[in-house]
């Protein structure tokens, strides 16, 4: 038992013990995104331990999605994989606007078109689809989209029709309190 406790204390203090399992899970991604991530990983120093390479790949792909869905702005991380992934996602989106649906599908998102209730507030950006008031998705506006350029707000349009991409089940939004995220491409108040 003492050996187990000593090992636990030692591994907690040593970064390489905790680095064996990436803290960021690897997202599914299209072949194109996987190829871009491979190019980044291949650029890492050959002396980089495999478990850190796996973490860098996961961080890069997650950040690629963030950059791809946020076409403006920058990431505030000094971590190389995060900043490079974010920049690569933005660049890919700008160069390949016709690949939006394909890329989002590659990340496991599903195209949707649904009417529901839009709710905002402190640390809340929610959308309840249809009559499912108990199912609230974290709502994000897709950067450089018609929805991002519109002036629709929940005060003027509490029950919009949205078209966009619904995430696989997981933890999204403020403190991971939502089981899905929807990236809205178009939003309208009609009918």
C-alpha cells in the first residue's frame, strides 16, 4: 500500500506520468483535416515523446474546429498546437467555403433545419428545438455566415427557424452543461 501511495504521489508530481493519456480527446475529422493535422504533427521535433505527440494531435484538431467555426479573431493560448490548429482552421475555411458541410460532417456534426425557442442570458446561449423544452442545445453562431451577419436577436425573434450543424452528444457550452451544441448558419423569424 505504501508503494502505491508513493507511486501515486510521484506520478502526480511528474508531468510525464500524467501525459500518458491525452487530456483532450481526439475528435473525428475528415481526411483533409486529418492530413493537415498530420503535417503539423510531422513538423514536431523527433525527440517529442509519443504521448505528447498524441496530445498535440488532439489539441490541433479541436482547435482547428474552433478556428473553422470562428472565422474572425484569434486564440488566446500560447500552446503551439492550439494556436496552429486555430489558424489552420480559419485558413482552411477561408480557402474552402464550399467545404463547410463536408468538414462539419467530418467532425461528427449533423446538418439540421428546425424551429425552436432561443434563450440568452448570463452564461446562457440556448436553443430548445421544436416542442422539446427539456432539450436545450448550446447555440453558437457560425462565423462568417448569414446568421453572423444578421441583426436577429432573441428579444425580437424568440422562436426562430435555424439551419446549421448539431454536434454529437457530449458536454458543451458554459461549464459543459449542455449535451449538444448547434452551430447556426442561417436564422430567420418567418413562419
